[in-house]
């Protein structure tokens, strides 16, 4: 397997995109985008930008775009299990107030 | 042994027998032996503490231990058995020894990491033992906060550090196996030809890699909170102890599958060999290992039904828990179907394997009671739970370990053990186990709570039965230790394939030479080609 | 596959260098998955607490220095770029470029740690270090302290990974300087690069989660 050598141009473009997205996310944080008590719109914006940046790093800097299916599966598994951990934990935390019961959140 | 060993062709035991060469070995077989010795120490610690617990429960007011002493004893039992015996048992001993042999490789992918994992294990084990001997720990193996992080006056930090360290040995083992299975298979050994033992270890490795880091970071936080009082899990400071339980069980529920999946792999090999048949529904047995590993991560909340977790999350976790029963059922049915019309031979490994099927089935079915939200409210923290998980962990995992040890002992050492004694021991273990733990189902159902050193007098008869069973169980473990050690000196030479089994490990000499194979084998047929083997022999 | 045992970097239990390299890369990815889950535990807790104590966490977040955080993000992204270029130079066998980019990466990594250190010192002076000395003028000071517990735990763990990364870079510099890496044997650079980028990604999430998301409310 000869390694795929990524051109300098692509690396520079990715760098530029990452810097631009950083500027964007900082700028967005100065505006209240709404979304209730937890400011969901702000959170969603910031996390979307973060996911985009991470994806760029994984695909280009870490060469996953040019790697075998197996690497894709490994990366996908890591992300999936992280989401399981966060998601199922939140399934408890976010629904705890639905029934009136004494808990640390309701005090 | 050394005098006899020299008479045999050079093998991994006889080449370079010095102590230093063992301590610096990168040979997966020797590392397996190192693990076998070290986990035996922890099995002894766990078994002795279990014996003390059972003796103490002989009388309703506690015959030996009271209060904190009792708490420390069951904590020691749980921690040494789970983290230092069951989790490394089959993977680190039999897996290390057999995986490369089974896939036709000279070693695991990262031999140095493999040795490192053993040293990490020893370091973690030493910390835990030091913690146990310098005051002990009374939190149980679950380390629930805020008791563990704030109120307990015992050696929680050092014990947690020990478990934290040992976690990395488990991670390294899993990482090594995963890469080894992906990248080191002999030519022709496609995924559909892999022995089911290898499939089971693949699934186990996934859990080790994905789950262990979470318990590691969780224990780190408990340690931080104990040291600095920052309130991560302390309700008085706004922390939520239930979140600890989430992170803890995210690992510790799948950890049960780290214990049971490798046993299932052993059982698949043994059942196929002693029925002289291909495993019925090979693809489904292989796939069910992966399914158990994956679904096993979705069910952890069933440990927390009465913890204060939201009822809605409880409903979801209850439903998801039932899903694990499907792949487990697939395995049991397929093993049974393999026996059908097979020419079954009742050697010791087979007795253990059959025992496994029965005990695991009972353990699994009672698990369904506990996965049911409503029933669990009644049964939580009773001996019903204790009986259930001992049917899985002892009846399942340890029986599988014993079966595997007996099946591959001739390969590992090159010597045969006495047939009669081994069968008797397997039967004794089965009887002793059931006598110990079946009464605990009834005790628990009638309301006897776990982790208490006293109980109402009306429970005494069943408790005495349980203690009596434990003594039979102890004999059942002691006899194999004696005759296996005996075989090292007086056993007959085993030859490469004493059971007439398929599988690449049986094509290598017993014990195998340092590089396993003279020439890397080429695989041309499926894993359990017993029918073609019989034809060839005829 | 031919038995090419003349290759000096081939370990005995592998059949070919290619197999050895693939195994190492896969092993690194498996390790990075464990790292995802390791940090994942902290992110899970943080998410749970931020949903419960959003106001207090917003208050804590406003105590952080947005400028230093943003500068550090730029520094780290820059280091990821130089790391990627270092791997490229190694693949092409350009020794001087490799050493240059590795040195730049090391430098940027140290800069990140330096800036982080300045931030920590500020927090220390402002008595924002969780523990008995923690003081913040707020009705929900306990929950603000919880925010700072997470801040220090998460950035501290990340900084620890950065220190390991800088150590790796120094090791690579030494061996690169001795000319050990060639277009057929460059995967130590590649694997260290994977690790470095992963640590960068952790920061890519830490920055918005700690410095940005909670600023409002």
C-alpha cells in the first residue's frame, strides 16, 4: 500500500478553512441566537462548527479520506459509542423532571 | 519437570528457562503463563474471602464478621474476583496463548505492549493488594458515590488507583487482539473460517477498548473528589451521584460480557470437538458474539432502576435489556443443535461446557426477571441478584475458564491429566455450585438483602445449604489444582492433538516452539471440518 | 508475499513491512478510540451538568479569557497544519523540511502550553481554583465551582496529552536528525501525527464547550 501523499495546496486550504471556522464560532458566540433557557441555537451553532472542524482534521490531516474502509469503521465506531454514552445518559438526565420526584435537580 | 522437558523437542518452555528471560519475554505463550500465575493469586484471594463470607453467614447474627469487617471482606471478594480474575481470566491467559496459534501467526501484533500489559496488571494488582492489607476498602466493587468519594474512611483511593491502572492492561490486551485478528491471519483464513473462540475474543476486545476508558476516567474523578473535595458527585455541592452510576455501569455492565463472551468461545470449540460436528449455524454464533458486545452497551441503566434515575430512562433501558436475550438464546440453541446426532464424548472439557450451557441458561433467564422494571423493584439488592450474577460469572465464566484450561492444558504444557479425576472434579463443581447459589434465589425472592452480615433467623436453613455447597465448590476447585500440577511431573506426553480436534493450534507441537509454526500454515477449509476429518481418517 | 527479512525495521513476527505498518496504524486508531471514550466520560458529565446548572455554568464561562482561548485555538490548529506538513515531508523523504516542520510543531505545542499556563495562573490569582480557597461572588457559587472543576479537569487532561505530544515530537526530531526516517519507513512520524491531530480535535471541542456555548443565559 503506497501512502497517498496529500498536496500542500489541500493542507493550506484546510488550514484556512479551520481558521475561518474558528473566527466564525467566536463571532457567533457574541450574538444571542435564542432557543430558550439553554440557548440551544447557540449550542447547536458552536457544536456544528466544531464537528465540521473535527471532520476536516480527520479527513485530511489524518488522511482518513484516503484510508481503507476499516479505518472509516474504526472512526465511526468511536463516534457512535461516544454518542451512545452521552445519549443514553441524557435520556435519564433530561427526563428526570417529567415526573415530580425529589431529586438533586428539582431542589 | 525440567528433566523431562529436556527430553522433548525445543519448545517455548524449555528454550531459555531463566527467570530473567521469563520476565522480559515477548512470547505470547509465556505471557499467557505469566497471567495464569498472577490471576491464580487473585483467584485465591477472592476464593478465601468468599469462604470467609459464607462461613460468617452460617448463623443469622454473623458467625465471624460484623459491620465494617464484613463490608471489607465482600469488597475484597468482589474487587479481586471481577477486576483481577474474571476480566483477565480467559482473554489474558487462554486468549494470549491461543489467538496467534489459532490464526496461524507467530505472535500478537504488538508483543512488547503485551508484556507491558502484564506489568501494568501486576502494578495495579499490587496497589490493590497493598490497599487491602493496610486497612482494606468497604465500598464494594462498585465504588458508589458519595460513599466512596466522601464518607468512607477506608483505602478507597489506593484501591481505585489499582483498578484504574489495571484497566490499562485490559485496554492494551483488547487493542492487541483487535489488531492481531485484523492483520495477522494466515493466508486463506477468511473471517468466515475463523474459530468461534477468535470471534468471541474479537467481540470481547471491542468492549475492552470502548468501555474500559470510561471506567478509568470515572475512577480518576472519584479519586480527585476524594483528594480535593470538588463535588463532582457530591449532592451537597451540587453534584449528582447518579451520574457516577451511569459512567460506572457504562463499562461495568459490558464488563460482564468481557467475562462471558470468551467463555462462550471456549464452549463453542469444546462442543464442536466432542460432538465431532460443525457448530450448527456458525454464522449466527459468530454474529451473536458481536451482537452481544454491541447491544451490551445499551442496557446499563437496568442496574439503576431504583437509584433515582428517571422512570422514562428506566423504561428504555428495560426494553433494551431484553434485546440481549436474543443473541444469548441464539448461542444456547445452536450449541444444543450441534449436540443433536453428534457422537458426543464426555471428557472433562465437555462436562464443563455442558455445565456452562445449563448454568448460563439459568443465569440468563433470571436476568430477564431483573431486566423487568417492575420485578426488579422487588428484587433489587437482594440475594436474587447475587445468585443471578454468580450463575453468569461463576456458573458461566469460571466454568468456561475451567473447561478451556482442561481442553488446552495438553497443548499448553504438553502433558495429559488423569481422566477420571478430571471428570469427577467437573461434576463436583457443578453440584457444589448449584447447592451454593440456587438457595440464594429463594433467599433473595423472600427478601434477604445482600451485603448485610445479619439476617432473620428463618433464612438460616437455606444459608447453611449455601455454605455447605460452597465447601463442595472449594473441593471442586482444589482437585484440579492438584492433578494439573501433578500432570506437570507425572503426566503422559500429550502429542500435538490428543482430542483429535480441528484448528491450527492443534497442528503445532505440544508445547509449541517459540515461533509457533515452522512454516506459516495456509488455510483451505472452514473452522470445524470434523466430517471431512473423519472421512480422511476412514 | 516474499520473505524479506533483510529489511532492518521488520520485526520477526510480521511477514512483511506492509503488514507491520498496517498493524501499527490500526493499533493507533484503536488507541485513539480509547482516548475518545476517555475524554467522552468527562464530556458526558459536563453535558449533564450544563443542562442542569446553565446559569451557573454561563457565569463560570464568562470568567474565562476568550482572547487567550481563541489564540490558543489558532496556535493548535497551526500546529496541526505543521504536523501534517511534517508527515508529508517524511513521506517524500525531505529530511530538512521534516526537521523544520517538526521543530515548528514542537514550538507551537510549547506555545499552547505556555498560554495555558498563563491562563491557569490568572485563575489561581482570581481564586477560581476549586477547593477550600475557591471564592466567587455569586449565589450559585457551588455550581460555578463545579464548572471550574470541569474546566481544570478537562483542560488539565488535555494539557497532559499535549506534554506527551511534545515529548513525541522531541523523540521524532532526534531520530529525524539522525536520518532514520525514509519514504518506506516513516510511520512513526505518521502515527505521532495521528495522535497530535487527535489532541487538536479534543481542543476543537473543548474551546466552544467551555469558552463559548455557555456564555449567554
